[in-house]
C-alpha cells in the first residue's frame, strides 16, 4: 500500500477517475517507496503466470502517483527516462558499504538522484557522480541495490514484458485493452501511454494520433501453414506479396523533412541518403510508408541480409545502394489511413509510389497462388506474404490478418549462452543455447542447442561479441543476457523432457543473426510447440 506522509499535501481515495484513484489537493500525499517497485519486479520474475504478472503490475500502478507513472513503467521495462547516463558496472562495483536494513527511498528520490548523475559533467564530474551514487546505494537495501545496478548498467532488460504491462495498464485504468494498444502503437512509448491511461482514461488515450515524424510500432505477420491455406482462410480476398529478405523500414515525410526508421523505431535517416532523396521526389506533401529495403546485385537479385543491415551503421553513404519496396501507406497528404482496410491503403500506395511497390497480386485466383510462391523463391526471396484486404493496421501480431509463408521451418530465437568449442573450434564460442520467448514475460525458455551452420566468421564474431553480453560463466559455457536474436532453420520439433518447455528442436542450424530484432520480437514457446510433429 502507499505510504501516507505529512498532513497538508495530497490524499488518495477510490474513484472511477484516473483508473480507480482520485488525487485531491487537500490531505495527504501517497509516496510509493522504491522497494515496492523492486518487490513487484521480483514477483513478476518469480512466476510464469501471465495473470499473476498482470495482477502484480496492476496493483502497483494503482498505488503510484500519476506524476510518477511514466518513471515506474520505464524502470520496470528496464529503461531509464534519462536515457544512457554513462555509468558502468565497474563504477558501481567499486562503491563499498553495507546495504540499508530497510527500504526508505521513494520513487521521486531515486529518480532525482539518477537525473543528477545524468546531468553532471565537466571538471570534477566523476567525483561528484560517484558521491551521488554512493549515497544512493548506501540508502538502498540488498534487493534495491541489485535492481539499481542492473537498471543503471542497462542489464535489467524486460522488453518481453510489453504485452503484460499493456494488459496491466488497461486493468489499472479500468479500460478495455484495444485503446491502450492503439495509443502504444501510435506513441511508441509505453511510459507515455501509461501516464495518459491512468491520468485521463479513454479520452486521454484517444488524443494519441498518428504524427508524421514520430514512428509507429510496426504490424507483424504470423506463420502460415501454406499460401493455399491462407488464401482459403480469407476467401481469396487477399494481397499476395513477395516476402523480401530485406530490412524493415518506416518512412515519414512532411514537406522536405524526411525521417526513416527501422523496425525497432531506431532512426537511420543519415545512413540512407539515397532513400531520403527518393522520398523527397514522391508526388505528395506528407506521407508515411511501411516497407522493406535491400541491396541488389548487378543482376537485380537480392544481396545477403547482412549486407543490407551493414548499411545502417555505415559512415559512407554510397558504398552499397539500397532500394525501397513499400507494401503499406499509413498516411497521405493529411489523411490518416491506419483504420482503413488494407485495400484502401494499397490504393493510396499506388497513388504515391507506384514504381516502388513490392511485387504483389491483389485478389489472385487459386491457380495463381502456388505459382506466385515459386516465382518469389526463384527470384531469390524468402517466400510470400498473404494479407487480408479488409484488415486495418495494428501493431504487433494481432490475429492472423498478415501471414508469412516460407519453404522451410524457421524460428527467431534468443541466444542464452554458448559452449567453448573443441577440436578445430578450440578457443572459440561454438554450441549455442537457444531459447523461445515466454509470452507471459518471463525469462526465455530453452528449447535446444546447435553448432550447425556456424561459419568460421560467425564463430570468431561470437567469441568477440558474447562477452559483451555476458551474465555469468562456468568452465564450459558463457551465459549471456537475452539480447541476441538468431534465425534458426529446423526440420521440426519433438516432445522432450530435457528442456523446461517440454519440446526440443530437430536438426536446428543457424541461418543468420537478426540485429534488427529484439527479445520482444523473438518467437514464443507457443510458436515452437505449434511445430510439433504429428507423431509426437
């Protein structure tokens, strides 16, 4: 429960307003102690039950002052509102002293001290920052210290909790989930979404609109059994598109101002001047487009995915030119199209960028579907996408209105660790431990190991890169934080008591790493189980 302090401040009482809380200017101020955030984080991490996680988060959100909601949601998501503050593990490890016996720090105090550290610079700043951090840790309990160290060093990564946190925000505010999801899609910021929901309810969430220049969280596809099955599911009223082996981009233009973002909403505008120039030449005043970009060979075939991704961090602009292929239009000349059916959005796309549309067929007949799949593969692409023409645009995997079809089973899994190799691989990190995302926001669930598909270049890269993500190690294995997503090809899945998820991968092999994806976008344990062989 909240801690009620000095008279003359603010009092909290039950009310339908602000998601169950009413904050009056007379009475007492409920100051939630920092230990409550830590306790909630521990409780969420200790259970695999989505309902239990949601309930724990909901209860906390109803206790927190609206002015602190954004900070608390950011912390529980493993983020600092201040961004990176330049504090490393070594700095914190060198601070000595016994922990506090009781939790007395408030959310406001902790946030203020972090702000002080972030804003301290210039001569003598190292000593001043250390003094603030020493005081903060001295007043922290053992559990608070662990939480703070992980938070300050960027190791409290709980991105997979997004879905659970969204549910908790809706429950705490007494709202349906859809307006919360929509506001999050449009804002791209879970903290801002939570603040609006808890302080202003549905009307505050409705104020979030598509804003040209602010990225929208992308809509994603679910795996399909086959293109024929997906076509039948939508009665042929589909857009059948090539699935390119490129990098997802979202393009925003207002006048001459252009911004380009990746699927993780990271801006890459300065790295892709050829795309900026192309977008400025489109016949419109303002536009938001969703699509893919990739580099092509001289013969017009797609280059490897890694070559396309290398451009996003390159300093030289024209070493490898990128081509855009758009498949959706979310805004055109002052008109937002998110809630329009795909067919209407495709008409807008044809109007503004007909030469840059992804290869596609609209309302294909049954005979054209299988042939188009083979055509996509022959052109060097991954497969096809089957999309319902009546579906609006919705972030994440909402239902099955977008489905992807590929010739083999592939999963985007999280690397949990790697074993030291032997023989010719001695001295290099080799055999990968692979995990699937827990849809309830818990730790990834191990589903297998593999060393197949690892080239000498990848082995060398793993050996150099994995220690940067290390969480612990033993004689045989380096364990890492779940930051690295790898695309795995497999022949199927079988039941197994060896791993906690009850399943194991069959003949898994590494295709490539996916630096454009995070843990939140890795495949879930449910997606892995869906591939169980009929005989098992």
